[in-house]
C-alpha cells in the first residue's frame, strides 16, 4: 500500500470532510461514510478487504472514557505496596537460597491490570451468585500473594516461605489448586492452558444455565494472559468457539509487555496489531489500551496524526528499546524522528517525556476498557493492554532483554524502586527486604477491605462445598454386564451401555456429561444424539438430513452431550470444566470423555496433568485402546503407552479391564468414590473395540477387580499346583487364557491365569506398603495385594497390549522370576492376529515365554523351548519389533 502522500491538499480535503460529517452527524454518520467508501473501494478493485486491525491507539476515545469510580491516589499507593512485597518475596527467596527462582518482571507489568480487576470487577460472589472465575498469569503469582497478605489472608511467614512448600508453610510458585486447595482455583503455570480453559469454563457456565442445572448468568470469566503465551496453539485454538457461542461472559486481558522470556514477542512486528487481527478474525470484540492519560493532550493536538504514523512505523523491538531508555533517548529516537512530533512535545521536559505511561499502567484507561468489556453483549472481549515488562525495575529490569530472569536487585536498585513508587521504607527495610503492611485501620487497608467487601469478599478462593450425588445400585444399571453369560460385545459397547443406563437415573443422570471429539459414531454412541441431544446454545436452526432416523442428529439448547469436533484439547478442557464443577459452581457433575486413547495422554497429557492439579473428578475413557487391538489403523492410532503416563499421575486411577463386568465394577466404584465420597481422584479406563464372549461376574472378585488383579476362576490348575502364573490385562487376557490351554494340552503344564485390571493400582499400593515397612521396621510387615497374589517362586509371565514398562510397574514386588511381553515399538496396520504375532504377545509367544522360564528353573527338560518355537512356527530370526 503506498504510504507517500502524492497530493496532501486533496488528502486534507477528504479528512476535513470526514471530520465535518462526524461533527454534524456523529460517529454513526462517520462510520456509514467509511463503510460506503470501503464498498466503493472494493468495487473499484483498489482493495480486496481492509486490514483487520485499527490504528495504533486506544479503542475507547477520551470522550467515552467516563469518570474513574475509585480513589486513584490510594489505589496507586496500594499497588506500590504490592509491587514491593511481590518483589521482596522473590528477592528474599533467592538471596537466602540462590536457587528457588521466581519472577518479578511479569507482575511488575501486570500490577495495574490485576488491581483494577480486584478493586472494581472481580466478583467473589454473594448470597445470590457464586464467584467470577479469574485466571491469573502464573508468573505474576507473587502479586496475588502480596495482595492476600495485605488483606490478611496470608501471613508474613507464608510470604517468607514463597517457593518453600515442603515444610507445609510455604506458597506455591504458580497457581496450583493441588498445593493450595483453598486459594487457587485454576492452574495456569503451563502456558496456553489458562486461555483454553477460560473459554471452555465460560462455555460450560452457559451449558449449566441452558440445562437448568445452575444459574450462572451474572458471573464472568476473566483471564489475564501473556502476549508471549498467545503463541501456544492452546491459547488460540478455541477463540472461534468463544465467538460462535457468543460468550459475552468472557474477557481476556492480554498483558502486552511485548516481551516473553528470551526477548521480544515480535521484535520485527507488532504483537498488538497481530493479536487484534487474530481476535477480530475469530469474531471477538477487541479493545486496545495502548497509551496512558498523559498522552491524551498530545493526541488532541496531533491533528495530522503524526503520532499514529510513527507508532505504525515502530516495531516492537524498537518499542522495547524505547521503553528501556530515558526521556532523552525517547525525545531523540522517537519524537525526534519527525518534525511534527518534535513540535508536539516541545513544551515537555525530558522527565515528562520519560514519565509518559503505556495504557496498561493507567488505571483510568484500564477501568474504561474492563467496564466496556463487561458491558459488551453478544461477543467475548479481549483487552489488549500495552505494558512494560519489569515496569518500575529501572536499569536492572525495565524492558530489558533479561527482565524475565531478574530475581536479585542490589541496594541501589532497591532504593531507586522505593523512590519511584514513593514507598515508606527505610534503607534498612530495603536491606532486610522487610515486607510492608500498613497498620490496621490505615486508609490503605480500609480501602482495600471496602472494595473487596463491595465485590463479595476475597479472591482467589477455591471452594469445595458441593452436595454428594447418589449413584444407583450397580445391579440396577449394569445387569447386562454382570450377567453377560457369554454374550458377545466389546468393552466399548459395555461402557456406552453403562453410560446410557446411568443417564436414565433420576439423580445422577442429569449430572452426567458425555463428551466426544467427533467420534461418537466410532464408539457406538449415535443413539445418544436423540436420547439426550447435543448441546448447542441456539438449538437446531436446520432440519437435519437424517430427521426421519431413530438416531437423528439432534442439537438442542438443553442438549446434554458435548460434541466438541476435532479438538482433543477442547474436549479435554470441557471435561475439566465439568469435572471441577463441584468446586467452581457447587454442583457436582460427572463427565465421561471418550476418545481414541492414543490422542489422550500422548496428545493432551499436559492438560490432563493440569486437570489432576485442579482436582478434577470424572472419567476419561481411552477407547480403541491397545497397540494390537485396534487393527488396521497403524502407527499413529495404536496406543501402547497411555497407561504408563496415567500411572505417573498421583490422583489418576487407571484401569485396563478385559471384561464387561470388570468395566461395570470399576465405573461403579469410581462413580461412588467421586460422587458420593467426593474424593479428589479421576478415572482413566481403557476400552476396546474387539468383540468377544463376555463371561458373567464370578463371585467374590469385585473388590480385587478394584485392587488390580484377581485369579480367573476357570483356569484348571488346582491352587498350589501351578508351575507358572500367567498375567494378562485388557484384551490380551484372552491370549493368556489360550496360552494356559496350550501349556496344558501341548506340554502338560498347569498354570494360573490372572486378570490384571491395573498394574498401576497394584504398584501404587505395593510401594506404599514397601515404604511403610521400611520406615517401621519394628512393626509386623504387611504385604500388598500383588505380593499376596504372586507369593512363591513359580515364574510369572505378564502380557499386555501396552509397552513392557506398564507391567514392569510391579516388577520389584514380584519375588518370582518375572517375564514381561509387551508392544514396544511403532504400530502397524494389520489384523489383530498378525499384530499380536508381530509384537510377540499372542498365546504362542506367551506359552514359549512360560516354558523358557520353567526351563531356567529346570522344571521342564532341555530342548522343550526349541520344540515349542518350532511347533508354534515362531520366527526366531526376526528382528525385535521395537527396532523396526
Ligand atoms: C508450556 C510452557 N512452556 C514454557 C514455559 C516457560 N515460560 C514461562 S514464562 C515464559 C514467558 C512468558 O511470556 P509472556 O506470556 O509474554 O508473559 P510475561 O511474563 O512476559 O508477562 C516462558 C517461556 C511455560 N511456563 N509453559
């Protein structure tokens, strides 16, 4: 686009004409003319479309800014105190220990954003409504602690123990509900998780409202995020959903300090303009807060828009350098570049130029923006607030490349900080890094309390006060699985039937939230479309193609199923919103998110980790599970590892059941633990798509199914006579049973067959008891379930559809020789039997492994293993599957 003005007089005439029209006809008239001009320009082929961003100025003009409702001077003083305490917390931790880390510069840039929110917007709830949801930029946690200290919610001792949690009196580095369950609601420490969670929480609030479960209408979701953070795919992946569903209960405030950790977010561009385009394109309302009030008189006099031209020509790397330097530098390197600009600031001293603030540090500008965001209807809003990283840190950290890492300030830097923010601190206070809290009854504390009282009380605060929800008796909804009597079905079908039956229960049914990421048909759930409807805030505006079908695609405003489309990150975020509803909304919900198991822990594992942190309660169902059970699909789809990842999450109870009755017992146990006992755990259950005859629940094994293993009643070794123990999990259990038969028929060897529903749960209990025994040597030793089941020295062979590391979780608790067969390596597309041969986990390989173990114990004659290899046509020369 040509920037040079070929005919300044003509340009002037056009601009004057626009000015005159707006003066006479108002903004509306101006907008109308511009729209017409744009249409005409497109007609003439001059522009294909206009750029999706506005000039580099504040969106809200001064005339519409309105008065500030607070006491500016007091708020500034309070903010300065918070700045100091936040800084002191980090510097003290690092002075004393040198290794604890922490951040000063992020909160330094976000302080005014947080404070405007705390003093005027973030509602903590009252008798008629619960609290707003606030997502805090994680590296600014010290600022949130600093405020809680002034409010009397945290003690000086706690502040002094920032990042020293082990003794029990510390504060966590970032927002972690697991570590501070009464304080933090939402974990945001991993970049990107906050933004996507905020969107799905806002959406879930609408879902609860539309389904008549909870009134959430007055509540708002606020998220303060970093501009660097917006590069994460999760940060931006759900923006269009928020606009599509008109989530005007959601406001993002992006702290555009133009820097991330290493350097500028867009050194050679303008992140604010880029984000504006992105959000406008996604359908959001965008409010830019770029310049503070002291710029207003300059804009008023800048009739030729010299400022806007120079802003547009300045890239962020340069803005950062300008930010790091003083008035003299800014006078020469910014205002000095253009004679009009030079004239504009000719009346200002260098100190005044130095003091020109960015909008994100101006309470008035921020307040106007947040108020407009709160009032905006029909769209979510993003406030793009331009700030300085390390604001107030002076030469050591303000807009410096190294701001993010700055954790230590020497006395001179501290003095400069004190003077700049006019803190009542002596040199000795500075040297000792004393926290500062004004006296009770001081105007500062009185104001702080008054503001929070007006907004319902303190934030952040996490609650845990939902009513328990009764789960119906297992027999009432799972008879088909408990008395399957050989009926053929897959475990996926079983779990879908269980959900379908639970949905019909008067108490629990409405609380169930089935969630899919475009795979409902894959898992045989299409019947739910009609039965419970697919949630859509606008209902269904079209006649579905399959309207006449029993399984028709029915969208409804009170639909219960969340059909997320192809976004595992989105579906998982929905799951978290439902799984934490007991805390966020005081209404316990029970989500079942069913998905391709490979696209769970492997794809969105970090979101699951964060879900664990926030004490999610619900079911994750890893369907089409197992490396060889999902035939045909191949390398990218076949999951052999999710159970290993699941086992690393302390509050995740993970199971790999083989039979429908096992699924039923596990789901029932989990539902009771989460909905009735209200334990902070969640369940991961893998289910498969292989159809086979489902036996009925044997008597007396239900508890052991939950513990993790039980002996199959129909193996034919009299107890004690078995020469070898065979363990199987998931569908591979059936190969184990078949291997036992081979051993008996071909080699006259008796064996036991065990179904291992969870190596992870077995290992968890065993290591707990191992530790207990170690630390209490004088007390009688206690043995774990796995040790009791597998006592003695008859070899144990475990086979799984997962990598060997999964059964090996129990290896150190098995005294007998322990051989594991698993599916290490890349998957392949082929039939189940071909894959099980390839990965060497089928009945033949299990039998050979058992014989080999017995041969090593000299329980079978030499040569038997070779004979078996030959008899079962095993290719001993084949390279290991994990090398292929
Ligand atoms: C997923 C993830 N990757 C990397 C990090 C490490 N990290 C922490 S803060 C940060 C920079 C944040 O920059 P920005 O979002 O702009 O926030 P600022 O601190 O500048 O306000 C990085 C890379 C992280 N916390 N999470």
